């Protein structure tokens, strides 16, 4: 399509694009395309990096959340008397006995310490569960073992590719459990996180003790 323009003398003159204009337009389009390509490639790289780190972060958070949830569920050690009365352990003998969260040396796996506690039920002794956290050296996995009162134990992995699991009690606070370990990325073995967090028991008649 031709463009027309009326000059000051009233003559009609054809007006097209000069070579300089065409080259300038091509240069601008090329620059814009290059910028868009760089931005797109950068976004794809960022998405890939974010996905890798998101999986690793989820792995760490899953272990921490599971442990936190278990510790917060611990109640005073209760039992139901044969006549249906509810007692705190030791109450019948006028001496309260706290529900003890035990930190013991892991003799079986020879891999640091393990944590043992009981999640009691206010309804029935048969609903109580013994839970143990320990490190399986052979599979390099942190295990959460559940032992129901009326069933066999079940070992559930909560963090694979882990090392140096340790449980600690605070000398100034016998209701706190400190957890330290290393958790490695499943896809990038050179990447790991030094996990270090503390969870506190809620309520009375509960305590954390170390058993050598």
C-alpha cells in the first residue's frame, strides 16, 4: 500500500521507508527479542532452582513438623482404674509420677541417641502408643517407630539421607527437647542442612531425662 502526502506546493508525493528506517526497525525488533529470550531463560532457570530447593525444604519441614506434632501431643501418663476411674500414674499411691520422655544411647544401631515416649489416651490404655525416634545407620534414615499397646511396631522413615541424629535436654529446662542432625538433599548429595531446633512439652507432670 502506498502512502501519499501533500506538500506545501500542492503536489502529491509518494512516501516509503528508507533503508535506514528499515534497518533501525529490524535492530529494535532484534533487541526486544533478545531481551525477551534472556528474561524467559532466566525465569526457567529460577523455576528449576526453586523446584529443587522446594523439595529439599519440604523434606526438612516434614521431619520437623512430625517431631513437633508428636512432642506436643504428650500428656501426663494416665490410666483407667478397673472401676472406671481415671488416674495419673502414681496418684493412687499419693506420689505423682511424670510421663518421662527418655533420651537413651542407641546401643542397637550404635548411632548416637534415641528418643522414647508414650502418647497416652484419656479414654483407654489400649489406645496408648509408644513412639521412638532413632537413626538407622544402614539406610542412613531417621526412623519414627510406633508401637501400639495391642499391636506390632511399625517403622516409618521421616528423613532419608540423614546423619548425626542427637537428642539433648536443656539443663535449665527439663521440659525441652533439642534435636540436631544433618539432612542431605536427595538429588544433590553435596547440599545439606544442619538442622537444630527445640520443642517444649506443654503442661505439668511431664519431663525429659537422659538415661546413660
